[in-house]
C-alpha cells in the first residue's frame, strides 16, 4: 500500500516539473513569465540582452487544459493530474478564455490545427517543441476569420519552439485577428514563414526566427519572410532576432499597412544555404499608409518601402512613415552589391540612421510606388553615410520625385548625391542643403535635361578632401557653385564642427 502511494506521489512531482508551474497567474497575464533557453543547435544566437515588455495584456484564463507527451486523449481529461496527449485534441475541447499548457516534450502536428479565438497556447520553455509529423508539409496552426476582425483573437502564444524540419510551410497563420500576441517562440526550418499575421493590434515580441523563410527555388520566395503581414493596423514587431540563409526578414507585399511599428529587431541575411547568394530584403513593405514607424533596428540587407495609389487623395500627404535610428550595414559578399534602401513612397521622414557598405547606393528613389505617380514629400536629414556608392540616387527610372529635402547629412567615402530622370519625368522642389561630404569622388552630380528640374535648390553644402564638389552635366541649368558647394581643406572634427 505504502509502495503504491510512494510511486503515485513520485509521478505527480515529476508531472509538476514538466509543466514548471501550475498557478503562476495574476488578474492580468502579461509577458516574460518564464526564462526561455534556446535549443542546442542555435544556443546563444540572438538572445535579447534585456527582455522587452510587451504592450498587450490578457485576463486570467478561466480554465487551463494540460497537455503532455505521456498524457492520453482517451483517459485524460485535460487536468493537471490527467493531461491530454495532443495539442490538436486540446484545441478541440477548449472553451472560450481557456489556456492550453504544454509540458516539456516534442509534440507532432500531423495536419493543420484550427485555433479558435480567445484560446491561448503556452509551453514550458525551449524543451517544449512542436514539429510536423508524418511528413506533413502544410501550415501547422491557423487562426483565421475575415468576417469581422474586431472582437476575434484575444489570445497569446508563447514559450515554446517550432521546428519545421525543412518540411512544414508555415508555423502560425493568424489572419483577421485582434490582440494576438506571439512571444518567446523560436521558429526554425520552415519553408515560407514563421508567422503570417493580419488584423488589429497584434504583437510579435522576443521571438527568434532561424531559417524560417522561403527556401531557394520556391516560386513563392519573393513573398516569403520570417515574419509576413498584411492588412494590419496597430501591429508591433519588436525585440526579435531573425537570421535567414535563403529568405527574407520582415515582409509585407500587399494591402494597407497602418500604425504599424517595427523596432529593436536584429535581422541578419546570411550566406546562402545552397550555391546562389541570398539577395532577400531585411524589411520589405509595399503598401505603407498612415502612421507607421520603423526604428532602432540592426539590419544587414536592403530595405524596400513603397506605398501604392491611383489618386493622390488615397494616400495622406504626410505622416505615412517615420524611419529613424536604424543601423543599415551591408553583409560583405552577400548584400553589399545591392541598394541599401529602395523608396517609392509619399509622406515619409528618415533621420538619425547610419548606412554603410552598399556598393551601389543607399537611397534609391525612382518614384515607382504610386501607379504613374511621383514619389513625393520626403525628408531625409541628420543621417550618416559611410563607405558606400551614392548616398542618394534620384532616378534615372520611375515617375519623378516631388518635394524632397536632403539636408544636414554626413556623407563620408561615398559618391554623394546623383540626380537625373529618364524621359520627360520631372524633379520638382528638390532641396540638397547643409550637408557635409568627406572624401567623396563627386559630392553632387546632375544629369538629364534642364526642363526636368523645377525649383531645384542646392545650397550651403561643405565638401572636404574631395575632387569635385558640384558636377553639373545639365545644359541650361544654372546653379551658382559658390552658393551650392564650398570646397574645404582637411577634415572636419565632428559632424557639426563647421556648420
């Protein structure tokens, strides 16, 4: 009798250890409630130094369903003492405002699991691993409802690993959801994306994505990224680590992006898994609309920022994007032969960023964002450019540029600014003023026809240790060199030393 009682108590203690805790909840559930340790194959890669607090909070779950690999779908009832065996079964029996808690172990997903709103999923840390089973190649989890995104969602997913085994297409698809949080999850070896999200006020925080984007040769590679999103308002993507050898970082190639913030992420596009070099973007967004911010990111591949419109009134004149305090540095031999930032957008500001290592150019502004409309209302100021091709190219292709300011920037060991549109497209109200050029082959170079330049202003630029200050190749375009550029001897001591 005592022997049976001893073994029963021993079983309960072991089960409690697998789940780590049973009652660690308060009235609201926030973030960072358990320390996540990376799996051995990616140990110490991309671990945030200070775990960031998320913005979303959730009510205490009304009930908890426990799942363990040694549980049972037949005799288990989802209680702590009698856990279920599979995550799929847990989602089928879960009621509104439930939390599914997975113990340590490897859980197989043999077909797509449908995730209802108001039901959350939580693991016990890095030793809780979800993998595809039976060679399943599809989406592992889908939470989708396009009928009315407001009121759907209200759920979190956190504290486990997803390993696609180079078989599964996608980790989580969360479309048309409101207030959905992904936190402390490591996604590895997926063929299209770790997370694909749309809806209102979602959040992706403190996650790691290691080769979670599209594989080479996949026809959908252009649309793949470790994190994909579309049709979002209020989305926050922050404090994540992304490392991809054959796909992109953060990507949205369609549909209405509003009030979205991307910050404090580190994205590494590395050498290719196969023979060809990975040329994917670190961040690529095609339809930026009102109130977006991208800041404090560490990026080593190019960025593409575009909004698309048929009529000017469809896109606000200002306030569509602020891009600031980012570090954009090329990966030698992988991304250094690309343009740093391709831009076709209206109403954007870029400041206090650092750019380096891109051989062609940093700002490539051609105006192909709007449908036959020029890029317009751009302010580029107080940035640092080092060891690159041109700091900024206006043209030669695209639909023209209007209302652009390039001012108070520091450009060192770069070719400077080049302007010149093809065809009859125009550069209207362009100002290049108060910049410092150091060791530039040519600081400012103008091409094209004089009729293409309308209200061009070049003034108060200072050029140090450079061969040419202003190279005007436009016949009939009169710009006084003495006002436009001042050649200086020696080197400035600081950015503002001679201003």
